[in-house]
């Protein structure tokens, strides 16, 4: 087994000193692990494993080898926030080793914001960070860098169902919503159905196997957005009269 990093994200800020992840935007992290592949057109990065959605103040493991990068994206439910950053895992591992196996840094996101990242380096067949890895799971939750689960602001991560590039998760709809597949009303007492995190498409749980349209990756020109624009005529020119 190759060396690996135990990584956690605990805070997101737009303005320095003002935490937005809990009170205002309620964003979430999407982590894409990509591998460097040589092609005829040069080196490209390809994602081989499913996208991860780590809850705030928890950790996940990422193996380190040359050419592997971590693409982190912070989004919110309204699709108004979308900040991202890319980290080379071998470079991050090198920095961790220089700091006795542990590191806490702010990742500068583009186009805005910064993300507090904490990382811990493990070697194959070792006992402690930066040196051993006989039982890395036993190190989770100890005091210091990775006692993240004891910090406030943790968000329970919903299960994500990936279908046709859609990222569906169980959702409660506060207003009347219709299924994108069968066109019928989505109803229920708790979480009535699924909604895509990318394009905001809403479906019944029973219709998830019937999805044939590929996700567009954005809700700007989605079918649901067009329907709402047509229904409410929000971009219709008005002619006001003085009374």
C-alpha cells in the first residue's frame, strides 16, 4: 500500500474572519481525485473514482503517488456559490513531512473564498503520523489536528445517487414540485424525492431508474428553470402606470 494522506475540511470563508459555511450559505464540498494520463495530445487528468462529498469536520484518506491531484469544489444549494482549488497530493505530502507529518493551511479558492484544510501523512507499515501506519483508523478522533468530529458546524452528509452524471440526493421540497421524468406531482411528508445537486432536476424515488437525460452540470438553462420562467414570466417586460 502506498503512503496516504488523511484530509479534512473544517471551515469555509468568503471574507477573512467571517465563516459562511454554517450561518449563511450552508455549502458543501465535492472532492474529485484525478490521475495524470499521457495521451497523444499531452498529459491530461482523468477521474477514475466516484466524486466524494465529505461532511464538514470529518476526514477521508487519499493515497499519494506522482501525478495524482485533488480537485476541491465548494458549492451551495442555490448554485450561486462555486469556488474551486486544485492540490497536487505529492506536494501536499512533502509539506506534511516537513511539518512532522501534520499540516493545517488555508486553501485559496477561485474565484473567491478560502477553505481550511488539515492533512496528516501516513507511511506504509507505521505506528504514527509521518512514520508508521499499523492501524491508521486508531488515530482517528485523537486530540489535536484530527479531533474534527468534536467541532461544531458538522453537516450530515446525504447519500448521493449518481445516474447519467446526475448527483441525486433525498430532498424536502418547500414548494410544489413536479417530477422531471413522469411529470406528476412530487409529494410526501418528509423527503418526497430526489434532486440533482448540479442541475436541480427533481424526480420521484421510484423514477430514478427511468432517468434518460444526461445532467447538464448547471441549473441556468435546465428544463426546470425554463418551466419556472415561463410559468411566472419573471423576464417579461412590464408597463407601469402612475396612479
